[in-house]
């Protein structure tokens, strides 16, 4: 019997969607603090977990405050998915495992992984079975509204009978990439078709976006990706109906806490990786351009503290 944490989450579910290079442990912890119900890892290569696992295992480590925490895998080899699943369950011990059927990045699609799998119904089935059969953790998937002639309804139809607990649907087609309108109708149809949890994803950057998406799709919850960049408090705002806007002092306080956590977990590399987050935190503030020029060169916590302290708005 799989321990299905999904059923126990408060509704609507607000999930931090997976983002490669972004949803690391520090960022997940900050989002969790602001009320994300569930957080996803960066996508992890099932091939790498088979052949050279150390770096990927290190990337996937988490702190228990992040729970429930989901590890997302990508790849296109069912055997590698099976072995990677066993390894993740034994070494990382997350609360769930997710499979990526939505990534449109050329390098991934060329390998027949990510969104390319949505077109390969037989292989998609095999991959999901090999994950489900090798874990007692709940298994979820993330896919797109459509790729070519295959839409999410046809895709889910092919998976009928498999024990999939949740589906996050990015409501854009492969062709749309990361911009353009969300196909609410198809997510609503998927909601009526699929018995498990449905999370609608795409373009949720405010309370109004969230309400519109929930009403139009009837989803159990939402996946938030870019809407959390530089505003991890979006999760609290969605829950309370508050505006996303914050004073610059409040923003700097969180940016600093995030930086301290990044440094604690990754050392100097964490600071280099923080540069992009810092640029997102200051987006829209008066003088942001000049401030960004300083923040993109920070080398340590002291640099960050001094730059933020010196800001007079
Ligand atoms: C920088 C970046 C990295 C992403 N990495 C992943 C990933 O590792 N796995 C995945 O399933 N989706 C990934 N996505 C897609 C997001 O999870 C999400 O589906 C997409 O950004 C649409 O949601 P949004 O409009 O809220 O940003 C990524 C998106 C961005 C912008």
C-alpha cells in the first residue's frame, strides 16, 4: 500500500513546481516557510543516477522542513528509471517521485525525454510502470496540455489503470513553450477524466491568476513556477488574498535569509547561484538596474549585506 500524502494535503494545494537550476533545498525551504504545501526538486537525470550518481544525489538532498518533498526524474530508459527509483527511495527518502513529461529544452527532447515522451505512448507507459513497480512512494507525473496531435486527455487515456496519484498539467502546448495563454478547458476535461489529484500550472503570478485558474479548471491545486522567483511569499499571498507587493525592507530581509541558507548549504557556489535570485528579488524596485549591477558580482554574504544595507529608497 502506498503512503499517499497527496490525499492529506489542505486544498487548494499550492505546489512549488520543479525548476532546474532553481528549486534547490534553500529555495524550497523559503517557499515552504511561506506556505507551499508541497515542493518539487529540480529535475534529476535517471541516467546520471545509474552511471554517476554522486553529484545528482547531492543535488537531491533535502531538509525535513521541506516535506512533503517530491523528487522529479527525467530520462527515456525504463530500466534506468527503475534503478534510479530504487536508489532515490533508499538514499534520499523523499515523500514522492515525479516523472517529467513536459520539458521542451532541445537537449532533453533530442534524447527522447521530457515532452518528447508524450508522443511515445508505449514508452511512457513502460517508464511509469517501472517507477511504480519499484517504490512504495506515491508516483506523480508532470506533462503539457499537448504536443502535436497528442493532448493530455489522450495521454492520460493511455495511462488508464496505472496507479498515478497526481498529475501537474502545464496548460501550454509544446509549441507555445513558456509563453501564451493557458488552456483551462483541457485541464478541466482532464480533471473530470482522472481520479487522482490534478494540479494546474502555468502563468500564475497573482491571487487573481490563482482564483481564475482554480475556477476555470476545477483543479485540486496549482503549480507555481516563475511566479515564485523573487517572491516566494506568493504562496502566502495566494492563501490570504494579499497583494504580492512588499516593502523593499521586507524583500531584503527575505533575500538575506535566502542567501544565508544558500551559503550554509552550498558555500561559495551558493552565493554565485544567489546572484540570479537577488536580481529577481529587486525586480521593479526604484534603482533596480544599478543595484543589479552590484548584486550580480557578489562573492560572499558580506557583499550582499553591505549592498542591501546601503540602499536608500
Ligand atoms: C528555469 C526553469 C526551469 C524549469 N525546470 C523544470 C524542471 O526541471 N522540471 C519540470 O517539470 N518543469 C520545469 N520547468 C517548467 C515549470 O515547472 C513550469 O511548468 C513552467 O515554468 C510554467 O509555469 P509558470 O508559468 O508558473 O512559470 C522549468 C521552468 C523554468 C522557467
